[in-house]
């Protein structure tokens, strides 16, 4: 799977501008470049952008580990603690 295929399956990733670096049933690596239009006050990357990327990665990892008869996944709950701002 590449970034284009991931965005076709989960179009929100295209909106964020995330990039799929690698994906396997053991690990998914996504990348998101800092962009002004993803920021809040003071040039700080918005937490929603970070969480959107994390949710997409978690969803892809879950999807890659589904049994053959399963159709998809959905996030039931998600929590993030931010330790510092991303500038």
C-alpha cells in the first residue's frame, strides 16, 4: 500500500496531507509536514491535525490485522496527551 491507495481508502488523509512511509501488520509509519494552514495561534500545529494522523494510522494498523471475513474498522475511543507544541 502507498499514500495514494491509503488516501483512496481514507480520503481524510489527503485533506491533512499525510504521507504513508511504511505499513505492515506490526507497524504503520505516517508523516505529516508542518503547514501553516494546519496551525492554530502562534504557528503551533493544531492538535486535531496530529490526532487525525494518529487515528488514520491506528485505523490502518487495525485494518491490516483484521481477519479475512471482516469488512472494516471504526475508532471507538481515542485519547491523546500533548507534552509540548509542534512548531
